């Protein structure tokens, strides 16, 4: 997967536009030589030579000389130097913060994980975040430039101020200033919602599956959603999509980590259901990836707590559809990995129906992917850093 998506509007000079076009076709594997570039882009040989020389001097392209079978100059092969630029990504993984250093091709150069206690406050989480940022930066291979650190988070965010307002995994954390923590260590810093990052990467990989409007609902440790049109997430400066904190009369005075009572998560999120699940199966993990494998073969739908939770989530999602009117819905998380529960959930959602004259959206379950999240979070930083390097004068 190629992560550096280039914005053509950024290139005002003709030479810069030519550099971007040539780099794009080589990076995508559509051209491997000067003659390939000429056929793909219709550029003159003198222009191609000048552009290739510039890109090689900036180490964005590598040129290798092959053997020739007869007279003349040996054929040169062009390849993109995908380790020219790397980006760090810090994201939530179960009760931990994880970090990955990713290159332009989406390859994970290195990964780190640090577990954080459930009672951690701002200071403890900030310390771990700074440690991860420094470790990823120190792990960069020789010759790699650092595009910055992307922080992909769940919970409530204030993107305009760069603050992590709240997360159900660490209820003592409030209003953590992410940029202040990481900018001195491994800046520049970009912050995004984890579901937005995942949606962005899914749409790049499968554009035909994400044409039109899509709701991506994650039903796991917390409950949240992302809305996208043609793969572009709706990402306001503030918080968005936290349907897990819709307050429901049916849930009474159950206390939520957000400080309110009766939130959807108090009756349907993994953090609230796990104690009841462990009364039936004491071996259950709280890591969503491992838990999905454990739950896949269990009889979840017969448990009253799970049945009630499924009905609540189906009703909440149906109401969200009356706000966004998506053409399709994708649902991820450990619960929908269970075939029996997924069938129950799908039936409940279809029974909720839609407004008269409108079709029920296409519905499917997807496996939550931290790799998609990492790629989607890193892509904007890598794109901007690549654009800057393409416009850099030799």
C-alpha cells in the first residue's frame, strides 16, 4: 500500500508538477525506466532526464544500472526509495499505548507497546507517550527523514486544541495536551480519531466498497462511529460520533466513565459487559483482537445481558441512520465476530427499518484493523512531507 497521497494543487511550478507526476508513477510501480515514464506521461526525454536526476539527488528515487546484451549504455532501472521518509504513529491498543514507525510503502519498520495502569492520570500517560515518541524516532534507519508523529485516539477529542479530553480505558485522564507532550520529542504532531484513520485506509484499499456514504460503527471496549462520503471521513474540529455516550432512560443511573449516567456504553460496551461474560467464561481476555477469537464459538446470543446490549446497539445505530442516511454500514468489534450474535444483530437492525420510501442500508461486519488505523493515521503526514521534499530546490 502506498501511503503518500499527493495533492496536485500544492505544486505551482511546472518542474515541481513534473517531479510529482514522475514520482507518483514510479512509486505506484507503473514505471521502472525513463522509457516507461515517457509512455505513461508523454513527457519529453530532456524533461524526464532532468526530473529523474532531481528525484535521485533528493533520494526519492534510486537508479540501478543493469547489464546490457550488446552495445550502448546499460538499461537503468528506477525504483522508489520507500524508506526515504517515515512517520511515527501512536495509538491505543487494549490497556496500552502502542507505537509504530511506518515507511512510504506502509511497511512497519518497528513497533513498541507500553502497558498503562487503569488508574493512570495525565502525567503517567504523557510519560508513556513521550517514551514511545522518542523510541520510534531513535529506531529510524539511516537516511530516513521523519515526517512527524500521528496520534490516533479513541474517546473524546478536541482536535482544534490538540487535546485528548477523555477515554473510558483511563477515566482519570482528562484534557491531555497531546501536542505539548510530543512536539518537543518527535514533532510535528497530527491528531486524529482512530475510526477516521481506519476508514481512510479502508477506502484507499477498497474504493469501490466505500463509494457513496458509509457509517463505520465500532462496538468494543467503547462504542463510536465514523461517517464518510467516498472514503473521506467527516472530521470536525471537535468530538464526533460518540454514540456510546447517548443517554438512555432504560439504563437508569448506571455510572459512566464520562461522568454521566445511563450512557449506552454502561449497558453495551465491553468494559461494562466483561464482568458478566467472565462469570460464564473466566478465561476471556480484554484485548479486543484476542477476545474476538475467544468469542467466535461461544453462545453469546443466549445470554440476557448480551441480548439486551445487542438490542440497545441496534436501536442506537438505527437512530444514527436517521441522521446520516448512509448507503452502507460496516460494524467492527469482538461481538460481531460471533456468527450467531451477528445474525441476531442484523435481524434486529433490519427490524428497526428505515423511513418510508428509503431502502435499508447495505450491512456488513468487518474485522477491526490496527494496521488500517496505522496506515490511515500516517498517510497525511507522509503525504505532506513528500510534497515538501518534491518542492525542495536542489
